[in-house]
């Protein structure tokens, strides 16, 4: 049977709702934030639709060291069933997730593969209209997770497994297109064209032997900072002095896919 490269492999990472906990500030010009995750389930929170490109996937939690180095991420060597994106903080790390995508023999035989992502949301939470007003304000629930995450892809050769306890990844060695983080945000602060983003490009030599590629799911601190800064005055994040913490809910609204063409 003829195989069509246009038959895109979709890996739908249906993550748990992320609860971003915003600490109210008494300063009119500042919106500082932290976040936390509440767990509600496990295996049912990640679905995979298989086709000729993907055989299976594995999930690896962040491995915290006593001293974290900027641009260096460490992950457990043992896979986990916990798919929850951990709590975000501007002062700490340890919330990232590493996905190992195991490829089929057919995929491993292709000359190149693109890892991409698609969001079902058409508006970025940091987008302004022609009058300089927010197109979509933060709400208490159902904010799109695509607005506050970014991705880094890696080939197996750039996974440092020399330590017995953890695997080490240097972001400078990622396979990302343009050698920078990938997200759904365009240069003019809108959702990228067609809601698709190319994350990484892999050559056959990158996966022929290992039959696998990797992607890190991370929070995008710069995007979070922009969104919360633009929402100063929004009642969902600005409470009265001394009030309790406010909780905002982010819902998964994107999936990953693999093909041989990339995105238009």
C-alpha cells in the first residue's frame, strides 16, 4: 500500500488543566505571579493517535539538582505516568516535561522528519487590537495553555546520559528550527499563521539507529510576563491588599504532529 507523507501523525498531549496561581500585588504597575498544579487523574490525560510515524511515547519528569544552571535541563531516567506540567515560578525550575517519541520502522526510513504543533485557539492572550486594547482578557477559567508554553526538540545524540541518575539536555544543542524556542506566538504577538508551528527538523541520521526523537514542554516566561503585565487592573488577578491568592485555570488546546513537510 502506498504511504502518503501528507498523512500527518498527530500526538495529542491532552494535559491536565494547569492552575496558575497569581499572587496579588499592592503595586499598581507590577503583576508578579507564581503557579501550581493540581492533579486530577493520570493516564487519561494524555491521548495518542497512532499512524505510520509514531510507535509509542514515554514521559520523563524533571530531575531537580541542588544548583540549577541556566539553559541546562535534567530529567529522570525512569519514565513516569505523570503527565502534569508542574508549577511555574519566576525564581525556580523543575516544572518541565520531557517526551520521548518512539518512531516506527517506516518513520525511521524517511529522509527527514519535522516535529510540529497545532493549536485549536485562534487568539493569543497577549494580542492587542488596532486601538491597543487586549483582544482577549484573562479569565478565571479556560485560558488557552498554548499562550504560555514553548517547546525544545532534541535528537538522541544530544541527550547526555552519562549520569546514573538523570539525563541532561543543553538547550543550545536543540534541534529547533532557527535554534530558538518554539511557541505559537508570531513576532507581532498573534497566533502563528494557520495555528501551526514548526518545532524541530531531524535528518535520517538523527533517528535511524535510535528510532526516537525528544521534545521538552516548558513554560514561556516572557509570554507569561507580557500577558500578566497587560492584564494589570483585571479583577481576576488584582485583588485587594491582604486578600488570598487568586487561581487562574489553563486548559490544553494543542497537539503535536510529525510529518515530512513541516508547516506552511
